[in-house]
C-alpha cells in the first residue's frame, strides 16, 4: 500500500477564486476571534501555527518522508533542509536565550533510558503512519484518512505517556546538559555541518543536492520558529498540547488527573482548568491543522475520492498513533520539540533523540511491507 505516504492529487483547476478569498477571510476571522477572546499574543500564535501548517503542507516538507528517502534511497535532500532550518534558528535562538534568559526558555531535557527508548519507538512508529507529530497534524488537516485516524490516538498516547512520565524518568537520566553562548553555537553548527557532510558522502552523486522548495521551506520554518520562541517564550513544540486536549477531556467527564505525578503538578492543573486559547502549544497545533486544511482546500484536494486500505493498515495506524504519542512524551518531544527545537536551542538531548529516532526509522521502514503499508 505504497500510496499511504502520498496525498491525493489536487484538482487540476484548484478551488475557485471565491473559495480562496473565503478561505483567507476565514483564517483571518479565526485569528481575530482568538485575539478578541484571549489577547493579541494568542492570536499571533495561531497565525504562526497557520504559517507552520501552510509551509509544511504547501511545500511538502515533513520529517518522516525525508528520513525514509535517506534510509531507502540515500537521498539526503529533505534531511539537509532540516539541518539548514535548525542551523538558521540556532543563529538567532542562542543569542536570544543568552540575553533574555528570564523571558525565554529553550527546549532542554535530560538524556535517559526512557528518552532514548522512546525516541527509538517514535522513529519506528512515524514510518508506519508516515507522519511525526507535526506530520500527523498536517495529514489530518489535509484530509489524509490515516492521519485523521492516527491523530486522536496520538493525543491519547501523549496523555498516557505524561501520566507515567515521572516513573519513566526515575529509571535513570543524566542532568540536563545544554550548550550555550558563542562556543555552544559554534559546536551546534559544527555538529549540523558534520551530519550534512556525512549524509552527502553517503549519497550517490545524483542526490548530492537539495531541492529549491526545501531551501524555501527551511527558511520559512526557521523564521516561524524564531517568531514562536519570541511570542510564546518557548520553542516550537507539539506533543504537550495533544496530551493536554485529552487531559481536559478526561477532567470534563469526571476522570481524575490528580493521580498522575505529572498532571497533578500545579502548572499542569492550571492549564487543564484554563481555556485552550491560552495554551501556546495547543494554539500552534490548531494552526497547523488549519493551515494544512487551507492549502488543501486552496488546491481543491478534498474533491478526490478517499483511498481504500486493508484492515491491517488501519489497525497499524491506531497502534502506531498510540505509540507515537506515548513514546514522544517520555522522550521529551517529537521531531519538532526534541530534534528541531532541542538542537536549535542547545540541548544535547536533541542529538541523542535524533540518533535514536533515526535508528528506529530504519526499523520502521523494514516493517512497513509486513504490515500492509507498502515498501
């Protein structure tokens, strides 16, 4: 079932001009409504999320697909785009964190047994559904049936992973180690350059380049990520917001979250009680879904027939969705929160996450044919 990773082709004519105007108007009204209800800062975060979703969907710039191409075809173009974008963010984030440490925080987390194992499972699972954290949001927004099915189970898995997070971290972890200052920035850029050089060395001559659209996407994502850091006060993330949605749902039906060492923490209880419109991660997540929806509708992509998948593929999407959510929570993030934001703000756990998740992806690629998901 190789077509699981390819979005249905858009209408050759795209949406009508009236529809496109209406889509832009609806996005602006959505952002203005959030600004009116919660404040201009939160309206701005929604617009940043819309930008993330529109860029990822509009330029077909995800994480699972490029990693798969590197593993299967030794084609590093998408991975080079990731490294470029991370490096651009680091160039701005390191000085910002050094001079505004009271207002801004980095995506810093400890390296531990659960973190490494969780990253490995996440890398494996994202190849099964061809979507990471942001990719699952984009796939759902663009109408991909596997993405639509995986997203709620991803959220449930994130909630459950957070429920047990303290237990997992108690298995053993190093102190948080973060690079900072000019030396930290130089080491980070050197590490990114070394990975890029290795990827190019492993690639055949015809693949030793990067597509223009990936360069454009890398620059746009870097700009949006820096804006997110400044406006939200923290780096771009995905996983916490998804778990929070389930935590709020559980509380609304009378299920206690106080039994969890994580969800019972006062800041988390406050977020459960407050509106989603004031949670920065939830807003950008909603924006990603809306941005992907806007681009797909703009192209007329919803006019296509839904593909049919074997039952084994649907079951795999459910299990992989749960695994994505759970593993990313105990690994302190997904491709966005750990790999992208972790490395770009100096956290060594981002590098450990990258190595473990890439190894897991290699296993996931081999599992796909056995689960009816194509080669």
